């Protein structure tokens, strides 16, 4: 299948250059022109795609060779660009610096890696706050470092004055400056220990910030030149990724409750699409809105988020905590990732949670993050013992299990050559810090829905 998709990648020399602000503003400004914009983010991050989705008016999606596999990157890009409607342009925000990827992986899963896979031109965002002519040297280095990565334009950020702009422009040779964004500190997107505050937690403020970014970028970036650059990307020869595995199934199947809302906003869109494609009736449950588990729930998914920021509200929904505890005790298929693990535990920072997993958790100062190649130690609702998955870990909490309750989900190798176990599996419950993208492991959704069917059939009507 041949697809014509104008596209470009927004990258930077490193973190802190403003690429999320610029990328989000570009998406919003292009949408304001009446274009359908397909938003994408390199890497496993959940929060940036939430701003992308707000800016573009459609789901922000991730492109990550580590989690999804190199061979799925173009199909996933095409899926996002055709769902729910065909996009006019795809904007792909990078991660960290352009060439920064998996540690020890020689740039694997970097922005440059994804740019090569999707054959997209790169627009380099450079923070000019503490430099002038040196910017030219930075740009020259990035445009010549890898001949397979086409750095085709520059956006200058944090430019202090016309004199500053002129000095920087004069230093850049052989590549167009597509925009010059002035130093405007009044546009603020609050941050938290894992990055930006998710859109779901601050919707009115997020909307205002994205609107301001659209105006800023629309005024200071040459969108016409940017679109012309996007149109230079070659045709893509691939079939869009499909969440369906095998033959289409009956869509009137078991009810699967998926936690959402401000406290549990970290769920990849493709994972939910896979559940639906496998025949599940997916219902979103927001604990902060007073929701209960839907009548007839046959499987439960509690994903990631920031439950530590909403402890009192989570505890106040005692009915839902009781629903979850009773569902787990009854043998209901349950999958929990990161924040979901904490919610299933007995307590988080001393506040009582569901009590379905024999452990307690607390916030720490240490940030734990990185990709993990994990081996399943026991059978569970989504994996079988001995199977390997690639996921990522990203949190600032620590858990303590009851001494007699050790039943870990995973084992993985550490950088120092040692190994570690993590998570908790018992019966129909799989709870772990590990985030897994369903596109890389399509069997997980199919297994969970099948387990839900079996559970629903076992429950008296």
C-alpha cells in the first residue's frame, strides 16, 4: 500500500530547548488553519501526547521502536494518520536530544532512529537564550552528524531581541530558519516530578496554554514553508497497523473496565483499541468522579497516572475501592500498571487503597526509569511463564510486600549484570510497575478478553 503523508519531526539538541512547546504550538497553529493534524511522540511518554491531542483535536500517539518494534513504526504512524479521519499532515515530536536513544543501544529508539524509519525531514528547535553565533556551530554539527537524517530547517527559540536574532541568523549556513520565537515567559505549562502535569488534571489551564501557543507559533513560524517541507517526505509503502488480531470478533462481548480520568490518564490508545477489536465492551471508570465498577464487569485494567496527587479523593470513593477488592477476590481478571499497582495495594503514603495486593507504597525522592526486557515468571491473565516483553518503568515510589506474599511478575537484567524481580501475580491478577505497549505484544489484549469471557460465563446470571 502506497500512502502520501506530509510529515516532519520536531527535534532538539537536547532536553530543555522547548521542543514540546514548539511541537504543541505547531499542531495547534496548523489545526487553526483548518488542517487535520496527526500528532505523534517519539518514546514511551504519556504526558506530551495528551497536550498533542488537545492541540490537534485527535488522539496523540507514540512511536517507540523499543516498545513496538521497528517494523511497526510506519504502520502505527499510518494508523494514527488515518484514525478517525485521514490527516493532512503528521507532526512527530522527538525525545531528548536528536541522537539520544536507549543507553548502550547506539541511538536505538532515538528521534533520529524514528526519523529514518519514517523518512521524515527534521526541524531542529534550538534554545538561543545563552548563545548567539555558537548556535550556528550547533546547527552545523547536527545537520552533518548523520547523513541519513535530513535536518532540513531550524526554529530558533528564546530569542531576546532583533539584534540577537540577526546575530544568530548570520551564523546559520545552508539551512533555512523557519521561525524565530521570542522570549515570552507568560506562557507556562506547570511541571511535576515525571514531567509536565497531564492535560486531564488541568484542562482549563491546558486549553488556555495551547491556545496561546497556537497564536505564538502562528505569528512567529513560517507555516507555509513548514508545510512545503513536510510535503517533501517520500511516499510510505506500508499497510496501516490494525488493532485486530486474526479474524474480526463479535463486539458485544464482555465488559472491560479501564480506569481513566485525572488520576489514571496513562493508557496508550492502541491498548484500548485492541481490547475493543478483541470483542470487549470497554467502559472508562473515573475514580475521582465517583464512578463504580460497571454492572457485569468481567475484566479490569488500572493503568498509570498520578494517584499520589489525589489520595484523599481516591480514598473518598470507598465504594469503588470495595468494588475492586471484591472483584479481585472473586477471581476477576485484573491488570494493573504502575499507578494501578499502587491503587491495588493496601496503602499509599499511609492512605488506605483497595487492599487487593498485599503491599504498601510510598513516595520517594528517587526517580526510577528506563526500558526493561522482562521475562514472565508465572502464568497470568496476559502473559505466560517464560515469555519476554519489552516495557518501561517510570516512577518515584517504592513498594513493600508482606514477607510471605512474594510472587513476582517479572525478572529483568540490570546494567551491572545482576537481575531483579518486580511486580505481583496471583491467580487472575497481574500487577506491576512495568508499562507495556499493546502494539508490541498484541496477544495481551486477546488473552485478557478471553479471560473476561470465561469469567463472565462462570458468574451466575
